[in-house]
């Protein structure tokens, strides 16, 4: 393991969107709910633990979710509310440390090696944060505590919901070796199946391979696999993460084929993107149009312009061009999306000082 011991916490809210809906609407508490989609259209954004017992999962088509769970209640997402709750959660984090790396509205890494409250134990800090979220926001979170981001993230998923799992430095190596490769962040079903073909089922199996062999078998990801199983994964918590793109999309109640209707929908979607970037003074050079057809086939079209743009007129002009070129969508469309990337956001350099303290 790395000689410099850090104290990293990964906080992951439990079924965040669904939990907020159940908190705000007593009639939904204890029931199987899905945020997003419907029993006929769209996909599930997230679902309550009551729904997960029936096999309902995120990104599952609403129709499939309803078949799995006939009593499933679909709830329209309220992203403005989720963003506001997320800010409240982040404010709690910042009371303990400035080294907070948000991954999404409901998930973040915290480096508490040194912290504002002078607490030597990362476990105590994680427990305090969980208690604050419960008492102040009436929500639950799961926390993982360990010496690096990889282990902290794995740990936070070990005892969900409302869990707190700690992997101390002296147990990290044994924990990694006993870990199923399916549990490794970044290893999906396809990669794990490929690993199984090579006789790799656990990280101990993975550890038997030299780095060059892993790179040959799995490309650049082989470096990552080698580093994590040898305890050499030391990516720092980055409080100023670079946002690479801004996007918005919409799934329609009925498939659409009319170009004028597509234009109308794209006008609204583009306005959502522009509203977001204008508040944050973000500009970009690359506009992307996302098209999902009725048969769930996805296509994207992109164009990069010569200078940064941020106005609705400039962005929508490119969106409209992408819709018609090289040709209008050839099939009925169930979803349209607009994205802006190649942004004018510079990485902020942060300095870190590491200390070895009690865990």
C-alpha cells in the first residue's frame, strides 16, 4: 500500500431522488416508487428500495419496471428540488473539509486527512455527517471510509442503505484480494465476463498478472486494474472537478416524426441548456444533438465552431443545422437531447498536504 496514509470518505445518498419524494410526500412512504418514466414511456431515473425488491432498476424502461412491479408508482422528477437538497448536503460536507469532490448531486468524496474540526478519526466524521443528514434533512446516506477513493467507494456500497463501512489501512490489502472483480468500479458486465474467460474472478486473480499483460488484454484500463490491486491507486480528491459538458434531454410521451414538432421540442431543450450556462458564465465550442429512435437506437451529431458561444441564438442555430444535416431523422423519435462541450473551464490547481494520523 502507499506509504502516505490518507483518510478518504465516500458519501452516497440512498435512492436520493426517490427518498426526497418519499420524504416530501407521506403518501409515498413505504411504497414502491420510480422517479422518471411512466408505465408506457421513458426510463426509470431511480427508484425506492421497495421497488428494487421487485427487480426495478435505474435506466430500466418504464414498461419493464411496471411488469416487474405492478404496484409501482411513477413520480415526475423535480430536479430543482434535488439540486437544492444537494446544496444542503454539500454545505454539511464543507463544515468538515474544503477537499470535497462532488461526483453527482448525491455522491461525493471527502479528504479528511486534515479537517476543520481537528477530528483524528475519519470514521467519527463519517458518522457525524450521516447523523447530520438524517437529523437536518430527514434522509439517509451510506458512507465508505478508507485510504483511497477506490476503496472508499467500494466500501460505501457494502452495507446499503444507511450503512457505514470502514476499510482500515491494515486490512486494505486483504480486502482488495478478496474482492470480486464485479465489485470494482469501472468493471462492467462485459469486462468482468472477459476477465472470467481468463480465469480472473477476484482481485487476487487479477494481481497475478503483470501490468504489461493487463494492458495487452484490457487496453489502457489495464494500468488502472494493476494499480488498484497493488494498492497504488492514489488519485487525489479534486475539489474543483472539470465539467466536460452540459446537456439536457427529453423523452416524449409519444414518438414524433414531424420536423416542426422536433424543432419546437429542441427550442425548449436548448433553452434549458442556455439557462444553466448563462447563470454560470460558461461557454462552449462543440454542440451535440442526441437522437434516440423509437427502437432505442441512439445517434449523436456534433459540430465544433471557431469560437466560444453561449447565446440561445448561436447554439440553437447549430442544433437546427445538426437536425437537418446530413438528413432529418429517418425514424420516429422518442428522445432528443442537446449538449455543449469543449467548454471554457480551466482546471483549478489545488495543493495538498498529507499527514499520517490515527484512522
